[in-house]
C-alpha cells in the first residue's frame, strides 16, 4: 500500500512537475494568508501582521525547497539535471571530451579485451560439474617437471589409490576416416571407459562407454562429437548405431556428445574410442611409453594436499604385484595438478605478463584523464567560485563534478566495449595455435559487467581528486590570484606526469626485452638449414600396410616418387620433425657403463630416418660417417648420435665404435647397436630448448615402423609452391594416405615462437599506446603551465629574455619531469620484468641496450611533446600580455 | 533571559499531526495552529517541516488529502486521517505513553 503510494505520487510529481509546484505554492500561500489573518484578528495593523507572519514562518523559499527535496523522485530529478548539464559541458569542450573518452576507451577497452581472453583460461571454472575436484596426474621428472605418465602407472594407481571417486586414462589418437567422402585424419582420444564419467559428462544421444567396451577383445565402438556429426554426417543423430571405417577397421557409433561439450585435454578432439589395453602386460610395448594422460576426480572430502600425500606414499612403496620398469619407477613421485592449472599450462606466464601490462596501461589512462580533469578544473575555477557565491553547497558541487566525470567514464566504457569487440576478434586471430580454451573466448556477461564496473570505478577514482581540489578553498576563488593553490595543483599535475612516464617506461622496457628476446631467438641456429625446406606429415593408416615390411615399402616408394618431382634436390622421411610439435624420446643403455641401467640416465630424442635425412636437412657431420642406404639391412645396426649426447655420455672420448641399445631393446639381450657417427645438435621442441641429446637409426632398424612420418624436401625454388606436386607424387603410390601439416620449415619456426610473438605483439601495442598517452599527458601539463605563466613569461621577455632562453625554460621544465619519471620507471621495470623471465630468451632482465634505447625513445618523444608549448611560450608578445593585465 | 525551546520533540511530529487530524480534517495552517494552541505555545511548528511531514504521512498511507472550499470560499488542501492512520495513531500513542511513563519513573527515582 504505502510502497504503491510512494511510487504513484512520486511518478506524478515527476511527470506533472509544474502542477505539483503550483499546488505547493498555493498551499504555502494559503498558510501565509491565514497566518496574516490570525495576526490581524489579534489587533495588529496589516503591515505589522504581515511582518509577524513572515517572522513566524521563516523564509518561504527555503520552506518550499525543503518540501520539494522530499521523495525519491527528487534524487532522480537532480541526477537528470546533472547528467544533462554534464553532457552540455562535455559538448561545449569537444577537445577535452574526445581525448578523455578515447583515453578511457583505450584503457578500459584493452583491459576488457584481455579480461575476455584470460577469464576462461585462468579464472572461469571449466565446463564440468565440480570442476575444482578434477586433477591430472603425471610422473614427476628428476627436475620436478611433469612427464606424461605410462599406462602401467595408471593401472597401478587405479588399483591402489583410495583418493579418487574416479580415475581415467587417455591417449592421443588420430584415426583416418575413409569410406565416406574424402579420406580425413581425425583428431581424437583413446580413453578408458571411465573418462567421460570422471569429467561428469555423458553423450546426449546414445550411450557412454562401459567397462565391457574397454576389454581388449570387445567389438570396436566410438563416440563422436556433435561438431563432427554436423560436419561429416549432415547433423543426423540417427548415425548412432551405424558403422564408420577408421584406420581400415569397422567401428560402431554408440553415442554423440552434447554440442557444448569441450574435451579440455584435447580441445580439437572429435572422436573417442576405448583404450582396450590389457590391464596386465609386459614392459616392452607401447603401453609403457610416456604418452598417456591420467585424469582423476578427487573424493569431495579430500583436499589436494591429502591426495598428494597418499600418492607420494604409494610412489615410494612399490609392491610386487605392480612391478615398474626403470623408466617409469615413480622415483620422484607423482605430480598432482588441478585440471584448470594444467589446462592454462604454458600459456600462464604469458597471460600473467599480459594482465600486468594491461593494468599498467589502464593506470596510465586513469592518470591521463585525471590530468585532463585537473587542467579543466583550473580553467573552471571562476565558474565554480561563482556558483559557490550564488549559494551552491559544497556537497552539491562535488556531486555535480563527479556526475560529469562518471558520464565521461561511462561514455568511455561504451567506447571500450566497441574497442573490446574488435580487440577480442583480433586477439583470437592472432592467438598461437596452442592457446587453451580459445573456443570459450567471447565478450559475454561477466566481461560486460567488468567493463561497466571498471569504467565507473575509474570515473570515481579520477573524479574524486579534481572534485575535492575544486571544492576546496573556493571561498577565495572570486578574489582571483590565489598563487599558492595554483602552485600545489601544478605540483600534483607534475607528479602525475612523472607517474605516467614511469609507467610507460615499464611497459616499453618489457616490450623491448621481449623484442630483443625474439630477435635473439630467431638468430639461434636450429642445427640445420631451414631455408627452402618443405615438410609434411604422411600417414599410413590402413590395414593394407599393417605389416612393418609393407609399411616400410610404402614409405620408401613414396620417397622415391617425391625425389622425382622436378625442383626437388633432396628428400627424406623422419619419425619426428624438428620444431614441430613432435616429441619422442627413449631411454638407452651403453655397453661401456654397465652399472647405469636403461632409462636411469634420462632419455634421448629418437629419429628413425631414411639415410638421406642428414643431407636433405643439411645437418653437419662432426665425426665418423652418416647413415648410408646399406645400413638399413646391415648388422650390427648403425647409430648416429648428436654432439651433446656424445659429450654427455662419452666426454672427450671418441664415441665411434661404442655399443648402445635404445628404447624397448635397452635392458634386453638383443644385439648391441654400433655408433658410427656424430652430427651437430638440432633444436627439437623450440629454438629455445636446451636438450639436444638425440640418436638416429635407419628406417627398418627400429622395433616398429612408425605409421606417421614427416617428409622433408629440399627444393631449388619456392618450397611452398612445390607442395601440390609432392602430394600428388605420394598419392601416386597410394591415394588413400592422408597428408597433413604441410608447412615450410620457415613457417614451422615462426609457429614455434608464436606464443612469444603473441605476448610481444600485445605488450608492444600497449607500450606504444602508453607512449602516446604519456606524450599527450606531458603536452597537456606543459601547455597548461604555459597558459598560467603567460604573464611571467611576458615580463621575462620584456626584461630582455631571448626566445631561446624561454624555449629552454619550458623544455627544461618538461624534461625535468620526464627524467624523474624515467628514474622511477627504471626502478619499477627492474622489479616488473621479473614476471617476464619465462618469456625471455638469452637477454638479461637488465639488458643495458633495452634500457638505453627506451630511455632515449622516451626523451625524444617527450621533447616533441614539450616543443609545441615551448614554442608558443617563446612567441609570447610581452606588450600584449602585459596590456591584458 | 534564555529563550524557551519551542522545537517539536524529535520523532513526535507525526504523532501530533495524526492526533490533531483524528478530531476532524484540517489544512496545514489549521494543524499548526491547533498544535500550538493545545500545547499552550510549548511547540511551534515550522511550515516547511510540517508540509514535509504531511507528505511523508500521506505516502505512508496514513493520511489522504483533497482540495476543497473553505468557509470563506478559498480553495485549500485538507488532510484527513485514513483507517491505517487511526491504527498508527493508537500504536504511537501507546508507545509514547509507555516511554513517557518509563522516563517519569526514572526521573522520580533520581529525586
């Protein structure tokens, strides 16, 4: 009832302001009339009666204002008036408004963009129920880093650990789809039947895997992603129950995952099949390689620490039932990582650095706007003083100024959203291929709220200082010439410029260090000649080549066909390609050091190659000889090792003739391999990687023939142009072989540094924006100061100061601030760049070249910003200035 | 000579207005004059505060108002107690009596 009345009366007052006012006036007049009348009745003369009534009632206007300010509608009315007035003021001063809005849009927009990208990766919980209980388990390497676990470890933990509601294992799987349309290599995972249940999701059509599906002898079944069903099967969910042909085997489709499902361990996965691995097996097969992922859902009552403790105890206490091979003996324990952190993984340092950078930029934008507002407050002093004199309360004035600032900030916020819209799209386009959860990046609700809160907060923040400053001591404002107040204000503005320069310096130094790192990185020799190299993965999926001999024959014939393509000067196959995402290492044992067991000495990268590989890649020979075609059959098997492997294992001794055994053969009684040559180190994981222990054996000498190999082709012309001809050559041998990842080596190198480049591009653009903002800030302060000192400058030049000396005077004033900012900024940069270390390469955080360069750049740009106001000051005509007084 | 305090005791303005209007509908000046008369000049009512209080009470649903003719043919705004207002007056009166008695007891105990 009363709420209703509040609403309706309030609305009526709002919509019928004049009528309400008239009624109020009438009521008050009536009151007055009656008061006068009552005094007259008591015998006072009319004039005296009126005076008495006046005395009794007080000021009618005050009374009316008192009544008028009652009610909620009144607050709205004031707000509307304030906003309208603020808009008018902003329109009247377009220069200030445009610079202010653009600055804020830039700062808040950049922050919103980064927030959009970072939120799903670092902060938003993963799209699974109780995702905080999901962890991944890995072998802990001797240096504490995570090493992909083996299937044996999964089997043991499954049986022994009591910490998990559910455990699951997964392995990469890239089956070739044939039979419907063109052959395609799909991305998927082979998973234990518990995998989806562990994540807490289920197919929305058909059924999930059961334990029976996971038996080694059970029929082959798959579950598809909604995306794949749409793409390849016309979105028909009736596909469930039908069969598809994968790697030349029939698989029954038993389910389709929901459209919004993402498998964060394999974001590109479209197809899942059971592992069907035997829970008991010897150590010498694929199941014992370090290539699995283990996913666990912790029991709700357990904390991460308790789980870690249990696993630590398990790892330290092997039992006979689960014997462990030397390379997976869990000697260093089991690494438990929250799934969320694991997913953010490598991107984390870059993203944190970017967050830092965007906060700096936002800070600079705020400082700049504060500066603008301060400058404007100085210009508006007279206006404000006049309003105080006319009776405006201090609170009312502050409120008005804050409204103005907030309006500015909200306009900036709107601009920021537009900016972020474009920014997010650009970032997704720029993002490195491995950026996790890229599919979840959008401008959504939380981001919008963030932009709004950020703009309001910035508005209040930058509004408070100038508003308080303006309201203080306005009493004397009308008397003009309050020199002291002007003094403190310009000191505040000077301090802001110093802060701005310091912040910009931190950003510029960060960008500089990253830029130098990238430059250094690309200067690193990869260990081979990357120019004019074309690479592609050739996959042999089919049953037709199931036997190792047949598979080998296919690769050899395909190589022969590729070599005959005109423009090809050399070609070879390798099991793993440098600077791609291939990574494949094996333990080994050396005959001359029998005490060191296989795998105890770490692993070496395995390259199974066709003999022409070294010449095709131009990997220099250091000692002995290269692999030759005759090595493919000869015994003992010949091995070529890398320089760093030779140095590490044999020191200064000549390794040629030493006997070694690798991988599954290590520790067995198979015949020893013979080292015949030493070649230069090659960068495998990235140009920054430091591990280059590697061995090369001829195709046919490994325990199996890999069914995914990379063809490297050296060309005499543009390598990319040759791709179609080479693909045709491979297909001339067998048209059913999928070919993928067709890239030039130069392209691969660029890609391998894409994460650094991503961080660099972002921080670079922020640094540039910061530089511009700082320049605008310096310019604003100096030109404000020149305006204020017009008279002083006039007097100086009247007294004989030359233009040159006045120019120097102003420029010196600006440069003093800049230099102070640089000094403070260097201190900040020394600390802040700590966050960048993981992104840096071969450059010291204290790199003098970067600091000197950035300092020079800042001074140069500042000089430009100082020049204009200084030039204006130098042209001051003393006669005009002094006459104006 | 010290000036006597004629401010209405804080928080009691509403009760005084409701009480006054419980006798008959009245306009603003009438209410003010009645309060002053009955309190024998102890309370003086300022029109600004009175009209604000009237608005508040009206919005709370305790008063209704209407414009009508006075005896000397002038339009004036008259306030009238609603049923909810009557109930409110009872509550406030009871409350006030209870407190006043308590204060009185305290003061006597001191003496």
